[in-house]
């Protein structure tokens, strides 16, 4: 009975070895076939650097946009202050009867009427300024949104590529370990 058990154990052991060999061969074939072409770790690093550079480029583009539109706002403010307001005030002095208001006999009325005139003049100047600045502000906001959206898409795409490269590099490392274990790494290197 003991001899029968031993003989049966040897048969099962031989059968297992025969069953394991094709399995190992299939795994190694998969590793070799899937491993044609490896992903150098530098590729992952470069992709990460590109991601950082994209963020720096976005920051720099936003600063450039703010600077450009800041310059446009400064031009509008200079135009209002240096050109439009003086012409407007000359016309508004007559239209708003500033001289008549200033010639009143009661100093309290003069102060009140001239104060009202100044308030109306400032309101009209600021309304003109706001009307000229609003389209600039709208265009700046629109461009910022479009820029952020474009860079957002580029950063997300680069992140996906980086993750894929990182995954591939890890897979290559694991495959190299398996191939080293079976002393077949040189075979894959020859296939590449």
C-alpha cells in the first residue's frame, strides 16, 4: 500500500511538473511578447517635467494677459483723464451753467449748487470710463477662461500620458525581474 502511494505521488509530481512547464512557458512568452520595447524611466521623468512646465506656462500666460489688459486699461484711463474729461468739462461748464451757479449771492447756495455740478460731472466722467473699461474687462475674463481651459486640457492629457508611462515602466521592471529569475532577460534584449 505504501509503495502504491509513493508511486502515485511520483506520478502526480511528474504530472504537475508537466502541467507547470507549459504554464511557465506561456507566462514567459507573454512577458517576452509584451515586453518588446521598454519604457525608460527617463521618459516618465520627462513627462513629469512637461507637466510642471505646463503649469509654469499657464502662470506666465495669465501674467501676460493681465499685463496686456492692464496696459489697455491704463490707455483708457489716460484718454479719459487727459483728453476726454477736459473737453467734456469745457462743454459741461456751459451746459451745466457752472458760472451762473457760482455767481449766486448766497454763499451756501453757491457751495451746494457747485457741489451738485461737480458731482454730476464726476458721475458722467466715471460712466464714460466704465463704459470704455467694461469691454476690456469682459475680453480679459473671456481670454483667461479660455486659456485656463486649454491649459487644463493639456495638463490632464499630460497627466494621463505620465500615468500610462509610469504604469508601463513598472510593468517593464516587473517583467525584467521575472526574466532575470529565469535568466531570459538577454533574450528579450535581443528581441528589441
